[in-house]
């Protein structure tokens, strides 16, 4: 099972979100690395990629992930993370 498949099997993303092939590839390539950086262009889904990568690391290794972002994005991320729901 790929990292993205593992995340999608355990979490429900917001209804309007369908991961694009670039996002799936980025998660699958980076999620199982001990360290990684994501430098996707604007509008390509860095939030989704970072979230799925962090969820995979938490599921597989039980480790936290540090996401560095401008302070102006913190509230937006909080709303986004509240919409990612664990499946029962």
C-alpha cells in the first residue's frame, strides 16, 4: 500500500478535495523519507501534500511533523486540519 493509499484508507478529506496525480506522487515519494522538503509551486496543493505526508509519518512512526509557514496561514491551516477527519 502506498503512503497516500494508507492515509486515504484512514482519513476522510473534505468532500471537494480529490488529490491530483502530482500531489499523490509527491506524498508517495516523500512520506516515508526521514526528512523532506516540499517546494511545490503556488496552487499545486502544498497543504494537501504536507498534511498527507505528516499523517503518514504519524501513522507509521508516531512522530510529529514540523510545518514552517508564514503566520498569516495559521488560521487557514487550522480550518483545513479540522476538516480532515479520521475514519471510524
